[in-house]
C-alpha cells in the first residue's frame, strides 16, 4: 500500500516556485505578485518605523523629565498665616530630608528653594525659574551634571549660578559673564517691599535635553537662594530621587509615612500623566491604523492568487487527474501566497530597522531638503526626532504581517483545491 506524501512535500514547493516565476505570457500574475510584495514591504516598514519613533519619543520624553526633575516632590499642605496667606514653607526640612532619605528605594532627598525672577544682561531679559539647591545635590542630577553639551565648571557652583543653554542663548551669556537677577519680592522697607537686584557670575551652562527646561532653568546655591527669596531657615519643598522611577507609585506611601502629618507628595507621573496618557492613546490608534494598512497590503495577495488560479486552471485539472489531492493543491497555492508575504515582511523589517538605526542622518537630509525648520523644539519639547528599536515592536509587526498574509492566502488556495478537474479540462 502506497503511503500519501507528507504535507509540504518537496514537489509542492517545486510547483509553487514554478508558478511564482511567471513567464512573459503570464505577466499579469507576475505584476500582481510584485505589487503585493512592494505593498507588504512598505506597510511593514511604516509600522516598524512608527513603533520605533513612538518608543523613542516616549523614552526621550521620560528620560529628559527624569534627568532634570524630581521623581517625587514633597510639600507642605500649609497653614494659614496672619495676613491670610497660605504658608507652605518647610521649617524642619533638614530632619524631613533625612527621614525620607532612609526609605528603601530612595536614592537622595534634597531641600529646594523655588522662585521666578527676571534675568538681565545688558539690554536683554529673560524670565527664569530659580532652583535653590546645594552643590552636592546638584552634582547628583544627571541632566545637569552629566550634560553632553556644557560649558564652565560645575565645581565652582558655590561662587555663582548654573543656567540652561536656552537661557544663555536668550541673554547672549557665556560662562564667566555676570547676570542680574531681579525679584519683585525683595527687600522689605518701611515703605513696602522693593525689588531685589543681585548680580551673579554664570559658572556653568548645561543642556538637559528638554527645550522648556533649558529655556527657563537656573540653579542657585541653597543658602544664597534662601537669602534672595527671604526664605531664611526654611525650604519650599523636598526633591526626592528614587532608584526605579517607572515604579514610583510603590514608594509614595512609604514616603508619606516617613514624612509625617501635613506633607503631600507629587510624582513625575502626576505632573506628566496627561501627556503620557495622550501619548498612549495615540500609540494605540496609530497601531490600529497601520494594521489596517498592512491588511490592505496583504489583500493584494488574494488578487494575485485569484489570477494565478484562473491562469493555472488547466494545470490544476491535470495535477488532480494524475492523483494530486485537494490538500496538495491547496498547499501549493498557499506556499505561493505565503512566500510573497514572508519576503515582503523580511524586506519591510530590514527597511524599518535601517530607518530606526539611521534616523539622524535621514532626518538631517530631510531637514536639508526642506530648507530647515522641520522640527521646532519649542513645540516638540525635545531637540530631535528620536527612534528606539525594540524587539517586541519588531516581533509584533512581523507577527501581524505574517498572520494576515497566511490567513488571506487560505481562501484562494481553498478555491484552487476545490476546482473540479473535469470542468477545468472541458475546453482544453
């Protein structure tokens, strides 16, 4: 008794490969195959490129936030002062920072003084946000102390101030220049409060990587900030850095317990939660839209296979007559469609990965062709279009493309398998 050949036997691959290499007389089939191949390639490329930019944008956004901002900010709920103001100052900030610093997962806790002033150099002015912080705590901020683009000497911080590169450009400042800081809440006199004007040397200029930070941030020694803003003996808040910022919610309760009564917490997720949620929604919508694009591209396989089945009706009739089973015929045409999907997916993955890896020169070329100004950091918040190639993103694109290619191939392949050999050979 003769055993039936196993599925996807060698002869099935040979027949499928023969059909894929259409002769000139069957040029229509060949054209549709190329259209299917190019469509799937471009769809997978677009999907991987979009996923890479999405991942890169989120990583860049979160990285720049965590690189120069507190992971958790502790502040006082405040008490009503005699003049009717809500007093949020922290008088026991040293003990509070020490208690908070002992919480597991906390890397450091630093008291801060914060205020808004106007910076001036010659005829140029800029509004800046002042952060009063100790030199040791400033050295622990990655976005400042480990800035890739900086000038000056951070070791001289106690002798002056450190400013963002955006502030420096706005004022035309270089390291070593002296700028004036003007605060409307300055010296108290019998005639009222007069503005305080002090001059400071710019000892360090940093680039944190976020336009809004570089454009507004100024760091001042903690004791000097206390004197400048009339905060002698108090702090405005406690800046807390944790070991795992992505899991910051886990340390909020221990921080509140260590801080005691009357202290609130504000995490970086609270500050940027709206943007992150909007980014997540946009990511999901873009994935759905591009998935539809991949589906449309794979539908071209159906058109190509239907034309192939129609042109190969005589061949199918002969193959069925000599003993080929319905399953074998179905697998032959399934291989034809799946092969197009696999090759298109591979080409799309290669193009998408190359785009993510070489996005900087590609974007520079596009910016040059468009005459510059394609990316406005004042709107985007970061200085360049980022891309981060993640294996799960690539695998999801591959799984989607191959899955759709295999599924849509089944229907025309089944039609070929069910073709009646008598009807196929009647007019031959």
